[in-house]
C-alpha cells in the first residue's frame, strides 16, 4: 500500500466571525486543565473557554461563545498575546472542534501559533486599531463573511480590505500543503524505513512494515 498522504493546501479561509476581546488570554482560559484528562481530543470543543462561559453552578455567563448569533462562526478575532501560558496543544484542538478555522489577532504566543499551524489553522496578525475595528464590525454584522487570503496577506469584510501579516514559514506551509507534520512523516514512511535498514545499529525487527 502506498505511503502517500494528501495534505490540503490552505490558501483561503472564509466564514463569519466571533470577537473574543482581551489581552493575554492564556491556554488555561481557552481549555481548563481539568478537561485535558482525555484519551482523544474528540469532544473538547464544548469545553472551550468553559470557565469564562459558566459559573461554578454551570450557569451561563456573558461570553460570545454562548451567544446564538455566533454559533456558526469560524473566524475568531482576538487581541494581543493570545494563547500565552502553557504549551498545551489541547487549546487549538478545542477551538478547532468548536468550529474555528482561522484566527485573526494583534499577536499570538509562538507555541500556540505553531500548534494551530499543525492543525491547518492560520493565525494572522494586524495592528490593534485594525483588530478593534474588525471586532466592532463583527459585533454589528454577526452573519457577515470574513475572507482571509493567506498568500496575499489580505482580509476582506464588508466593503473593507485590510493588510494582515502571516508568518513567512506559516504561509509557506499552509499554501504549499506541508503544514501537517504527522501526515508528512506518514507519507515519507517508506524512505524512513529504507534509511533505518541501512543503519547498522537498528535491528530489522524494530522496523515496522508498511501498512
């Protein structure tokens, strides 16, 4: 069986927005640690921002993820240093499973952005005034579409087109379809096996056969 694995190119993301305001929103706020005791990431979406969305008695607080008008949103608009704190990959996993396909913000913690890239989720940046204007527009137009052109580094919404920044390595990985490192390793499994067989210190019995 062929090892080839197709990784989709991510050139363009479109969807309605959801504004998440506040600087330094860390990964523990995105997905509290008590929800990380899982075997798989399935089902994490319902726990995204849980402690910001519910009180100790599980009553809903005022939060965009609780609002009906944002339930079909797929583009999150955030402020500065989003995703800081621990490096838990559960944070972008929870957001993806809630329905987020892309995030636009002032800035992102580096490890969080890397974990998003591993899921094919672009993290694009713009200055604070531009982000605040976009958040306000999303508030007023919850069903309005936001279009993100990764390669051109542009975001279009309403009658506005704004310049954004996509990290060079991230843009290359997304546009060329090389962002999924796990799939890349699988697609090169044959070459890995051949190299392993040539190494004198690797026992043939330890080299897995092709699936």
